[in-house]
C-alpha cells in the first residue's frame, strides 16, 4: 500500500492476470463486460483514455478509437499489456489516477472498468477525469454495486450489519469499496457528467451456475436481465457525457498531451525525459511513460 495523500491499492508486481482471470472460471464475467462495452462505446473516436487498464484485458474492445492511452499505477501491469498489444495505436502511462499527467481536454473518450472500487476519494478522481476530457466526450464507468441482490437479502435476514440502501460507501476489504448507484450518479453530476445510460451487469456470478450452465446461455440471459434496468446486479455500467465548463476538443498530437502531474503546468521534453518548470523530471522507460515517481 503506497502512503500518499490518498491511499492507493498498489498492484505493482501482482499476479492479478493469472490469479483472477486466466483459467479462473471468469469467462462469463469477461464476456458479459465486453458485450456491454460494445453496446455503449461510440461508433468512432480519436483518443481514448483507459484508466486502471491493468494488463489490458479489455483494451482490444476500444478499436473504434484511433488511439488508446492505457494508464495504470502499476508499471508491471502495463509491461504485460505492452508485451501483448504492442505499440501500434497504444500509449502506456504509469501514473496515479488522482494526478493525471495530461492537459485539459485532450481525450474524447475514457473508460474505467473494475477500478473505482479502489478509490476512497471518488469526487477527486472524477473531477480529474473530467478535466482531461473534451466537452461532449464519452466516459464509460463501471462500478461495484453496494445494492446488489445478495447484500439486500443478507441485510434483510440480519446476516449483514451495513445497509445496502444508504448512500455511504462500504469498504468490505481495505481499499475495496462498493458504491450505491445513486451515490455514483450524484458524484458524476457534480463532476459535470450527464448520465445517458445505466446498465446492471453480471447477474449470475455464482460458482454453481457458472459450472453447470454454458457461458453463452448465461451471457444471453444476462443480456435479457440488463434490459430490465434492475439495479441489483453486482456490477453497474454507466455511459456519461462530459458537459459544463470543460475544455473544448483539444485533440492534439500524441506527444503534446502530457502535463505536469503535480501542478498541471507545461512540460518540456529532452530525449526520454519530461521536465517541469522547477526541473522535476519523469522518464520514458521500457516504452512506458513513467509519471509515478520523478527520477
Ligand atoms: C481490478 S484491476 C482492473 C484492471 C482492468 N480495468 C480490468 O478490468 O481488467 C484494478 C486496476 O486499477 C489500478 N489502480 C488502482 N488504483 C489506481 C490509481 N490510483 N491510479 C491508477 N491505477 C490504479 C490497479 O493497478 C489495477 O491495475
């Protein structure tokens, strides 16, 4: 756990890819998330920021965008992603999502899937994302749902003290939060996003069902339940548009998108380094723009 102003759930060196996804019986969750993303993503776009991209599990879904910037706090997760996806059409940025190293308005799209549950300061992270998005940009946010069916039932029969119907977040494991859909909606609005769609996803996250029912059938049933809009699934996808007083579309050349993560000020480039007004330097190493720690 890193000790910065906000606590960070640090995946550096973690085996998330092999411990959680590959061969771990989560094909259904993976497929259903991809299916919803395809439904929500705009038909085309210039530059998309994937926040908390991890090892790039779902990055290939963003092919409608000309360029994708994968951002993650974990350098090693980005190394996995780069090994698999290469450099064509992709830029890799190691940075803290609370301190995005970009100029205002340089993205016309952003996604954050399975990530916001690690943030204790939701308003701060959402306003930072809004800042780097152009007006009218699309932001797809997935969040873990506090008000899921299991939590509602457990609370009803007295097996769970916390109330799934209240707007406060639940930290069920250190730096793992479940959020109420209305809380997320309120915070998106405060950060100047207008919610356009909200889809409950992944209704059948039960080992027995996943082992006995073919994955295609589960995905089909999930798609049907998504249409009901019942916000009792463990995962909620939202599609939002950047509104309000942000920057107009500033979709500049790829090397021009960066700004100082500490102040938002100008950076200049010298070889493999970016340098701010006070001489602090950040390095590009192994093909990854490393804005986590200055060199
Ligand atoms: C559960 S993984 C999800 C990865 C990917 N989005 C996916 O769905 O497979 C959460 C990711 O969020 C990243 N993360 C957590 N806190 C972060 C922060 N403050 N800034 C940037 N990334 C962060 C972690 O490094 C990790 O890769």
